């Protein structure tokens, strides 16, 4: 049952995050659609775009986070140490790498945006690539959780054979006596 929760939350969270991420990426692309100076881009992103899009990214993010935590608990219970380490470390490292990448490119955008004549010639396009890479890396980290959820199928207990039936490979002692 819990494995199904991991898979359901993993798939639904990925879909919600992908849709919201693409919508946020599109919105960030057109943050200066009405025309603005490159120096105004950081202020517009922080005041207008981020609060609006973070609310839409939250449901998918929460679903993926809960799937990750439940998957870790299930892997710990089954004592699959190798899978546990991979599912714990890989998404965590991917998230930290994405966060550092976005932070570094954002600080470059905020510090250098006044130097350019248009938004397209500044470092804002690099920031957009970093956001896109972060969205894709987040989906890859959730894919790791989904693969581990499917692998947990082998760890679930099998149903006991019905009464009167012999399990494969076992001898029926009462019939041979």
C-alpha cells in the first residue's frame, strides 16, 4: 500500500511540478514583455513573478517530497542499504546543486543587470537556463524515487499459498508418507 502511495505521489507530483515549472519559466521569460530597463528586471522578478509562481510550484514539490520521505522509510524497513543510500543522496545532491546554480546566476543577474541595454543581452538568459536546468534536475531526482518505488515491488511480501496447495520447490510430506 505504501509503495503505491510513493508511486502515486511521485507521478502526480512530477506532472504538477512540470506543468507549474513550465508555466513559471514562461512567465519569467516574459517578465519584461511590456518593456522595461534591464536594471528593473531583478525587482520585477522578486516582486511580481516569484510570489505568483511559487504558489503553483508548491503542490508538486510537496507531493514529490512526501514521496521521497515515504520511499526512504520503505527502503529502510526492507533494509535495502544500497537503494536507501542512492535515493537519499542523489535527490539531495541534485537539489543542492540546483539551488547553488540558481543562487549564483541570480546574484550575477542582480549585480550586472544595469550594465546592459536590453534584457536579452545581459545575464538574464543564463538565469533562465539555470531555472530550466533546475526544473529538469528536480524531475530527474523524482524519477530516481519512482524507480525505487517500482523496485520495492520485489520487497513486498508475497501472499501465502492457498491451503492444500504446495509451494513451488517444496515437498508435500503428507503425500509421501
